[in-house]
C-alpha cells in the first residue's frame, strides 16, 4: 500500500514518517514464507521485534536435512532471538513469553494453539494476520479455499485473537479481487504483502488509540479445512469449472493431478494450468481429441500445462508429442464409496 504525502517527490510507505511514539516492542509468531514477508514489513516499519517464535526445523530436500522455517531464517539473519517450542502449554514456556513484556504479539500462520496465558500476556494482546475476509474462511487454508469455491474476492483481516478458531474481533480488513488466472501461490504472495502493510497500519492505529476492535458478523461463517494430498487428484465426474479452479488453487501445493492407466502401471500427471473447452458429451474422463480435451461431469476441461513425475513442466502440446494420450482414452475417475 502506497500513499502520497504533501511536499514529497516520491510515494512513501505507510509507516514512513512516524514518530518514535509509534514504535512498539513486539513478539512475532509465524513459520512459512507468508509470515516471513509480514515479519520483514514490521522490521522495516521500525518496530522493535524482541523475539520470534516459529515451528521447529523440519527435514527437507533430498538429504532430509533439518531446515529452519523461513521466519526463523529471516530472524537469525536480522539478529533477532528465536524460540521454537513444540507447545506453548507448559508453565515455563509461558513464563518466558510473559517475561518479554511485549506491547503486542503478532501472529501469522504460526501453527501452534495459543493458550489463554499467552493471549493475555502482551499489553495490547495477540494480533493475528489472517488471509481472508472474516468470518468467511476461518481455519487453515483460506487462500486455496477461496479460489476453489469461486470467490470473487478475498483479502486480509487483522484480528484481536481470542481462544476460538479465528473468532476474534476485527481491527482492520483489506480486500483484493480473485481473477480468472489467480493461483494459490500468486494469491499467497499478494496477501502476504497486503498483510505486511495492513498490520503496520493496524499497529499505528492501536498505538494512537484510534483503532477499535469490532465483533465478527454472525452471518457468512465458513471454515477452510487443512489441505491434503488426497484431495489433489482430479475427479472427472465433477464440473469442468470446478476442476479448473482446483488446478489453480492447488498450485504450487498439493498440486492437482490425474492418472493415466498403462499396462505397466499408472502414470501421474500434474496439472499446472487448464482451460474450459468445447466438446461433445461423453462419459467423464474420456479424452475427446488430440489436444487432451477431457469430458467432465459437466463441460470439458483441457489441461494446458503439465508435468510428469521427475520431469520439468511443459505445455500440453509438447508433452503429448512424446507421451501420447490418444483420443478415446478413458482417464480413471475416483472410486465411488
């Protein structure tokens, strides 16, 4: 978010020009890249981040070596103390948190439940950066669910945390449109940047006593359950529009895919992009032409960018030249219960 200031020859970010009275002592709690962007915005705004909490290092890569989270890596780069408890429920961990005497704790995609003792320790409480327009899409995967369900917009909510699942009073909301080509990865990046400017704006209002929480509406509550690999497979019995959104929502993870049956076993093909196409009515999963147009429960889907296991991504035409999926092939649907 950029704002023009009188007498300036260039735009300034919302936090530039603040007086020192707006600087707060913060604890930051987050884990993935989304949270690291927000932490970086808080540091750039001049706030004193005295300690960072993040999930413990996890095995990653071919060697399965322990890798610190993006938030931990950024904090260590900036010389900020990092703590990685596996739980916040033991009294010693809670006492250590309270001893930080933070003005506020900023929470973004942290991954641990905050008990009441933690929630009440900072002077201004714990403030969450949530990637949806609450109360729509409370829960673990709001970005992907918004795309999957065809929402026209989403955004960021800055929320005063309570003991419920994303039920706290709202301090600030900022919206962005979801376009016809929006992907889960692209929207995550956009909302991370918006979350950074929004939390800085909200802290400015809190520090000056100008921002007051308001309860979430009772109407419009939905829940965004955690993503799983099991739901990434395309079920050709579903409408083509739904499957096209699934390919976008699950890019880059867990990655939408379909199976092709061969005598030697099934081949998994990842779908990175797809489009709605014209075609005749046929049983779901039927390949209708040489361009990989596939009949669905409603309509036709044509995957346009694909990736075989262990190979690079390529346009569907290029893949089909070396990996034929002939017209009339019936791609397997999910088994019925």
